[in-house]
C-alpha cells in the first residue's frame, strides 16, 4: 500500500489498552521511543492487531501542538 504521508515509523506493538469502543495502541519504534494511537476496536479486529505484531505508525497532521510548564 502506498500512502502520501511521509512520516511512517515502523515498529512493534507493545501494548493494547482496550476500551468499550476504542483502544490505545502503543508501538515501540526503537531508541526508547513509543508512539501511542487511539483507534477503534473494530479497526483492531479488522487489522488483526495484537501485542508483538509488526505495525507502522503513520502520522499526517496539519498542526502539532507542544506545551511546556
């Protein structure tokens, strides 16, 4: 599959925090970095995502907010 998004980070699913409708999927992309994404439980099932699965975090955003104390 080809995507227009340039920010594609390959990694491994290290945790899935399941809720009633959505889940938080955590992907270890190496170097001590973990990306978290909230996706639907339907998407988890359709994609067959499980802990230990290979996955790609695809980031496409028009803005990024950063805050500090």
